[in-house]
C-alpha cells in the first residue's frame, strides 16, 4: 500500500552536537556582557584594558570555530554565516536609531525628572514605567540603548525592567489595531495584564537587584 523509501529527517546530527553549538554561543553572550557586580571573576584586569572575560570569550569563540568546522558541513556553515549577516544588516540600523534617540533623551530630559518619578523601586514607579512602555512604540532593539540612557540618568533597575517588558509587548498602534479585531474589552484586558505583570516583575527585579 505504501512504497518503501528513505524517510527524510530534519537532521541526522546527534542531539549533543546541536546542544553544544547553541550552548557555546549562549556562554559567549553571557560572558562578554558579564556584570562586575554579579560576576567579578570575569572582570579581573589581565593586561591593560583586557579583562578576564575578554580572554574567556576569545577561548569560547575558538571552541565554537572548532565545533563548527568539525561537526557541520561547508554548506551549513555558509548558510549560517549568511543568515547571521542578513540579521545583523537588518538590526544594525535599528540600533543606530536607538542610540540617536537615547542621545536626545540624555540632552532634553533633566535627570531630576527621572529620579523623581522612576528613581526608586516602588509600585507607583514600576506602574508608571509599565504604562509608558505599553503605550510608546519601541522598534526592535531600540529600547535597549534608551533604557540604558534612562538608567544613567537615575532610573531604578526595577522600573527599567518594567519598561523593557512592557515596551515590546504593546504600543498605541498595536492597541488600536487589536481593538478593531478583538474589541475594546479584550484589548483593554490584554493591556491591563501587560501593565500589571510588568509592574510586579519590575518591582521584584528591583528588590533582587536593587
């Protein structure tokens, strides 16, 4: 009834090879962005401006190269590098926009305003940050330099987390579009849940990291 033949598969690679591939990249990301507060051993000066995390990152990159060369076919490597290039080309302009907006914020918004409204880890400050984040429009990745600038101006880590969580979730254009599809009640419920959950997540983050 059925013809016998080879059954295609997504990959014939052992699971541990795929896991190692992604785990090494995750370790690279965590190492190079390691905070001196939580990972001081990765921020030890080695030579002039070189820190221990730079050495560890270089070793991880070398390990990644060895893993890729040994376990992956040339066409797979080429496809991976091409996709990485296309992603970087798409996201880089957005980062530039985010940095530009962050620069404008640092010039036109007085630090005392930031300290007054979101300078402490309170329910009110986290709610305000969540509400602003839910209503503002943040393009992909632009929220990162913007929030970093706000933190440099005095924003507490709790409201910063609340803004980061609520920002990509909603915006005024999104709310208006959803209201036409879902109706007012469902859209308002979604907006409320995003703001409330982001508020408490930011507040808890502020308690832990503050």
